[in-house]
C-alpha cells in the first residue's frame, strides 16, 4: 500500500498525518508526489506507526539495477547447475 492510499483510507489530511507522525507536512507531500525520493528510516517508521501499518507496506523496496543484475546472474548459474552435464 502506498502512503497516499493509506492516508486516504485512514481519512487523514497530509497535515493531520504529519501531526500524528511528528514529521513536517512537506515531507509527506513530497513523498506522495514523488518529488522527494527518500526519507530517514525514523520518518518512515513514524509514518507507518501513525497509519497502523509496517513501513514496508507504505514504501516497497525496489532493487537497484546492480542488485537486479546480481540476482539475474545467480538465477542463470542456478539453472545451469540443475542441467545435467553432457557426456562425451
């Protein structure tokens, strides 16, 4: 669930959520609009607690390209190791 959706379900304005979470309303606005791409861990926890959910529900963790590439390499290696070796 994303921040804006969770906030609206809770029936809160950005200012009300900011007050509950003890964060600046501009942080919430920026996170919801996508103009702010990060926040401190404590801010994420405060927002989640104010909305009675886990931070991971509000802010799904996306893999970086490098991490995604490493996973792809690992999966390819795993598939090769499961394929029986040819006998000559």
